[in-house]
C-alpha cells in the first residue's frame, strides 16, 4: 500500500517525551551534535514518575516531580507537540493526530504505558479515598503519604499487578519506605504488612 509523502523528515524520530525519550535524545545529540532529532510528545508538562514513590513516602513534594516539557527538550532536538496515531514502518513514517506525516531514518518508540484503572471494577470510584491509593498517579501519591502517616495500627496491603507495569520495583519501594516510617515512629509493631504479587515470581 502506498503512503502519502511525509510533510517533514528527520534522522531520528522519538515517540514519547518522557524520561526515556528525553534521555535518548540527549544521549544521541551528545554523541552526534548535528543529528536531526525530533521528539513527538503531546504533554506540556513532564512528570518524573519514579519520584512519585518518594512523594508517597514524604521525601519529595509532588511539585518537585513536575517540569514544563519545553524546558527539558535537549538543545538541538525539535519538539512536536502532538501525538502519534499510526505507525507505518514500511514507509519509515508516523502519522500525527493533526494528519501530518513525519518521516525518519531511525525510530525510537518510547510512548510509555497508559494505565487502565477501569480494568478493576470499582477502583476508579474508590481511589484517593477509603484508604485506597496508588503511587502510579501524580494526584494520588500525596494521599499515600497521608495514609502512611495516619496509620498507627492495623493491616497495610501492598499490591503489585502483573507486567507490563510502569516500574516493577515501585510497589516494593512503597512498602519498604512505609515500613521504615512506621519503624521510626514506633508504629511498626502494630502494623501487619502484606504484599500481594499478581505477577510471576
């Protein structure tokens, strides 16, 4: 099948302006400063998601994990504020939501993972209240810290979903950091900690 002509081309097209996409662009441009690198990322705000575990432990504030995307694009890279809706590897192209086609010599796909909170019936309705939280969302990590501070005794359940997930270590880090807080405050002896792993061991 023939594809329409690309509206522009580049040496390296990076789909996704998260930590992986930005780090890849910076690394490539450090090695080859003249490389034509394009990053396609729709978000105006960049969230350092690994930091949310530390927000949930009271180490970071949420604001410390957020930056303007434009301030993080490496010098020499071009940012296209749009999203990719179609990949055409046989034509070395992607199609953007506005209809433009971008051609490339090399493609880096780093779009991240979109979480499907609705896959668990009732989860969306109770997240952020009723003692249910997740460090996989910017707005919920502060609630995690609130729960950790308020728990003086009882049961604390930590869960790890099966792969693929954003960071396989995050649920365990949340458990260890929470247990450390309870140890330091003297509450650990009264807290029954359970870790439930839905993935392979």
